[in-house]
């Protein structure tokens, strides 16, 4: 594969990590969530959690009963791969919609933030080695009615 194709392939594999993370979180699939992180990866969600990324998965999934269902989306994903092609850094804009039906007064919470990720390639596979979440803001409103 040429250098350009390798770089494009690497970038797409890295971007797929963000998409898989969103899908794993929305479907509450611990295996999918763990698959985006190396076993020794760390996660810093500020006040919510700071530690081993796989422990974040174990901590966050049981808390989801109060925010179900959710829909997470990512955009504006910038990635810089190092000259060796084995490490990269990226920033991902993310929006999480939490349709909190379990509350006494159901509400929708929109959470807007950024992931500052560090990636590492091991044996031709990219995964996150460190993630920092930056919360930019939240909005709470009424739960929208379902369309029929």
C-alpha cells in the first residue's frame, strides 16, 4: 500500500473508534466500548471519572438507567498522525442526547463536548490510549413526542 493509502486507512480506522464508542454507549455494549481502548488506556471525564478506561466502562453502564435512551453523535474529527505512523492525537466534537423517560418529569438533556484522544497503533490496530472529555455545556428541555 502506498504511504497516502496507508495514511487514509489509518485515519478512517481512528475515526471508526469514535463511531464505535457512540454505538457501544447507546446500545450499552461493554465489549464494543472496551474494544476502542487498549487495556492499559486511561480516561479522564473530569468530575465524573478519572482512571483506567475499561473501569470507566464498568462504572458508566450501570448509571444509564436514568438517562435512557440515548443517541450520541460525533463530528469535526481532526487527527494528527506522527511521522512514525504509530501514534496520533485527535479532537472529536460530540453531542449526546439523553431522553430521560425514567424521571418523574421526563426531560431531554443535550450534552455537548469534545474528546481529546491519544491513539496508539499496535500490530496494525489503532485504539485509544488516553481520552480526556471536555464538557462544553448542557441543555435540558421537554421530551419530544414520538412521531407515528
